[in-house]
C-alpha cells in the first residue's frame, strides 16, 4: 500500500514515516520544509511542495498514485495562531482543502488527519471524551476543527473516509536516536526543559502559577510519539478495511503539571533546571487530559510508553545526543 504523507518531515510525521516503512508500506513524503527537516526522512521518496500550490499538489497525487493520505502538514503553535489567524486559516484550512480536492480528483478515498486537544477549548469534564463540546480557545484549534467538519461533509458528498486523531501533548523520540523533536523556534515544554538541563538555556519559564490546579501550573496529558505513530497505522488499517470514518482522542489518560514535568526532568537528567515564574500564556486551558478509551476499545490501541519518566528519558536521549537538533 502506498501512502502520501504531507508534513512527513516534521516531528510527528517523521516518526510515523519510520513506522510505516518498518511495516512495509511505500511512502511518499510531501513537505514544504518550512519547519520540517529533509534529514528526518532519508529512507523514502520525498517531494518538496506547499499545500497552497494547488496545481502542484494535484500533479503529485496524479503522478504517485497513492492509496491513502496521512496528513500532518499544518501550522501548530497556539501562541503564534493568536497573533496570525490569517496564516493559520490559510495554511491549515485552505491548504488542507487543496489536498482534499486533489485526492478527490485522483480518486484517493482515505485520509488520516492530525487533529488536536485544542479543538475542545476549556473542557467541561476531565477526562475529555470525543463527544464533549468543541469550543476552541485559539485559532489553531479552530482551524483543526474546521478541517474536521470539512472532511465530514466531503464524506457525505464524495464518499471519502477520514480518521481524525485528536492528540494531546506529544513527546519523546525514536529509539534509534536518529530522529527526534527539533522545532525552530522551540516553544514546547519538554524540549525547552531539556535544553535548560543541557545549559543551552539559562532557565525555563513557567507560564502561570495561578491556575486552578493542585500546584497552580497547567496540567497536560503527555503521549509518546511512537505510540502516536502506531495509532495512525491502526486507524489507517481500520479505515481501509472497514470503510469507516471516526474521531479518536490520543493521550495517556494521566495529567502532569508543568512543575511536575520539570521535577521529573531533574530526576531523569540528574541536572539542575532553573525556573522563572511568568504570566500565563494566552490561549492555554488549565487542564487537558484525554479519555483514550474509545481508541483502546475500537482499534485495540495500547500505549507502550505510559510512564512519564520513560517518555522524558526518551526525549533526553535525543536532545543530549543532538543538542543542535538536525544539523
Ligand atoms: N509551558 C511553560 N513554559 C514553556 C512552554 C510551555 O510553562 O516555556 C507550559 C504551557 O503553558 C502549557 C504546557 O507547558 O501549559 C505545555 O505547553 P506546550 O507548548 O508544550 O504544549 P501545548 O499544550 O501548547 O500543546
């Protein structure tokens, strides 16, 4: 089976590509390399293209004759999206529609889509269920929710199937040590904490200590990137075999506060990690914890890395061996 992976040179995309290749799939990565790394995808076909280039995307689909798409290409920073809703809607929604239309034109009927916990906004209940209200607090979440709705209507009208995976906080790296998380600029908590442990940064800012949580800092549900990769492949197989569409949360079902993450990182690295308390970051809900019961039951997905020490150790292996990321 041949899979097109837009955004395959990014963090989650590249880890999924390794797993797809490992399991015998043929893979074509499409990436504009604005954030992705060419070196993260050495072992498959690669095409540099931007989803906003409608004609090129159509030609790629025409040429490569893929059976399905796993779509990661998107802008994905909450803070940035608050300042640039224009580029978030253009890239994530218009770009995504170009991809869907190219799929339609070339008779590709299956798409797995990277969505996010940010589609829920400030949750009413914890853990969050797929059926809970979706009221995004930021443009990033809104663009992902919009695309989910577009896929639903494309299914109705054009008989295309989708699998939406709403990720919570992704962390960790591939066990080979060859690929890992490398964003520029880096904004995510775990890589920044580990860069502080490495002495690349003097201190880590704690965004808000007055949330309504046990220690006043935000609580998140961290999931290992390879568990996520596994879920994409299970979702793909289920969709193609049963011609079914669905929406699934992906998390570990356990919450850790910003302060707890920093403490675990101190334990894992054995290093001092200095913190500076600052104001809240705009757009951040206090607590996000997934219920992943639906995917565990429906697709028999089971996270292999449920322990937070193991997840942070895996990220530490990558960061300590590659302090400058992909160079
Ligand atoms: N965070 C923080 N300091 C940082 C980066 C993040 O305190 O330098 C907090 C952030 O406010 C959130 C949590 O860490 O509560 C996880 O943020 P991240 O950006 O890693 O992921 P997000 O939740 O935005 O997907």
